[in-house]
C-alpha cells in the first residue's frame, strides 16, 4: 500500500478529512496536513477551497514530488486548475467514491480514462471524464487530525456535513453545480457517530454544513421536514452540548416555528440568514428567490424564539446602482441584527456570476468602477466599507467605532477588493 498525504492550505476542511478516512480504510498509510511546507509522499491529495489558492500556492504545489491530485471547490473548473498548477489529476465534484480509482491510476494499474470524474491533460488540452453525484451518502469515519481542537472556522472546530445538494438558483453559489440539485441527507446515526469521533479527538464547537441547514431531510426545496431537522439537532447536541452546536446558514424562506423552536432548544441560539441585499431588483438579479419583506418576517420570527440573528450582505453586484445600495443600507438599519457579515460579490467558477463578469466591461463592474473617494479603489470597496462601518452602529448592541476598528474594517475591504479583482482576472484569462 502507498504512503499518501492529504493536505489543505489553511484549515482542515471537512472534505479532506473524509478523503483521508477513505484512504485509511483502503489500507493506505495516510497523513493529513495543514500547510504545504515539507509535504512529500508517493501520492498527494490537495484540497483547495478558493480560486485564489491557485495563485497563492502555485509555486510550492508545482515543486511537490509524487502523484498530485487536486480536489475541492476549485475542481469545478479543471481547465483553470491546469492553467495554474502542474498536477497530475483533478477530481471533479464529490471525491470519496473516486479515491480507489485514483490510487489504481497512481499505481499504474489503469488509465486516466478509466477514472470517473477525473480530468487530466491530454495532448494540448484537458480531457474531462463524465462525473455525477456520489450515489451513496454512506462513508467511513473521517481521519481526524490530532490538533483539530485548535481549529477556529467562524467559531467552530469543524463543520459537519449533514446533507448535500440544493435546488436553489442563486447566481453566486457553487453548491448546485458541485453537489447537484437533489437534496441527499445522511442518516442521523452516521452523523452522530462522526460527531463522537471528532469530539473524542478534541473538537469542541460544531457547526452544521451543507448550505441551507433546514434542507436536511427534505425532498423538496420548499418542503421543510421539521421533524427530521429536530431529530438531527437533538442527536448532535446530546454529544456536543447545546452551547457547542450552531446552525450557521439558513434561507429566510426556509424557516418556520418548528425549526426555530428546535434551534432554540438544541443549539447555542444563533441563526445566520443569507439576506444579501435590500434591493428587490438586485435580489431578482441574484435569483435569490426572496424579498426584503420575507427577511423582516424571518428576523422577527427568530426573535420570538429568543434567538440571536446574524445576516450576510453582498455589495458590488454587477449593475448595482446607488439606489440599490441605499435600500440595502436601510434594510440593514431596520433589522438591527446581532451580527453582520459584509462581502463584495465574488465571481466563482461554475456560477452565473462567474460567467457574467468574464464579458462585463470594467466600467459596468463595481469592483473596477472608480470611487469618487480617493481613499477607495472602487465603488464596491467603498460600499463594503460604509456598510460594514454602519453595521457596528445598526446592531442590537452598538459597538463604539475606534481608530483601531476603522483600520480593521479598511484592511478587510481592501483585502476583499484585491482578492476579487484577482479572481475576476483569472476567470477572464480562461474565458
């Protein structure tokens, strides 16, 4: 059997631990690493979450020895991966059912064409084998790193995957393209066993992954299975304790009293709504499928159950006008949330937004439109700064604005601006 390293650049992401668990159960000697320094083995699985990782870690990945396989969200565009990385294989989409085939290929016992979902260089181009969602949600226990307890990803040691797939149409989201539009839920007993394994290895705080948490157990997008969701939360919280469990991501049109009561009873009492915009026009452009009125109703309903509410907002979406932005400011002010997350619209490969920015003239893209305020590089950066700044005043318990906070906000939006400019350029190079 082979010596295999599974590596992630910045955090132990859940997918990498699942892949490592599959490799372990196949009998291979597996090491899971965070960071690329000193990585070297016969086979290296590289899990990359962000498009920017293709540039940030390009040199060190290209110097690695061994048979190198790339997976994770970046695999949605194999041609982009191969443009920046000199690797042997890209596994498109879900990977755990493809691991055995990859290892056979690495050992020289089959051809790249024989591995479903594999993308590889062929002549002057890239050949991509057909892929499909994993037929089963069954899997071995993940390989959990010994230092998992020191991880902090939005307040959690680890995000537990409870289901895959989303029938939504949000133009900025990769989930439907990556996992399909059918919701596939894992058995509660498997999830609880996995949580026990993480807990035993030192993980303390847990968050539910899978996009919209309340899709768990549902066969239809609008059909919330409140009983299945409640059973899920109860089972996990019996292991973690309610204070150590959160359901971070919920659509405002996918909550009801039964769901919110379960969150109140079995978690740390937070909900995180994807609000995105206060402009009806921009919400339609995003194909979000919600209205500002639904946002207000969902926030009010959550508070009836004593829950704290956080919300995400996206600014700088293509075609966003000043009036659209003002409507977002007004909604954010009206809601008086307990926490706010503000980001500039990021074009991801495999999304409608990613396709749109390829041909969008700079003068029509807020990320490249010059701000009248010389302090900011773009209109998008200025709007993100102002909304984030105002959010500290809008929230349920206002936060004093200090010079240190101002600097932190500016550094955050400047980092976002540079990141998204770079990603946009990468998409345009490919497109």
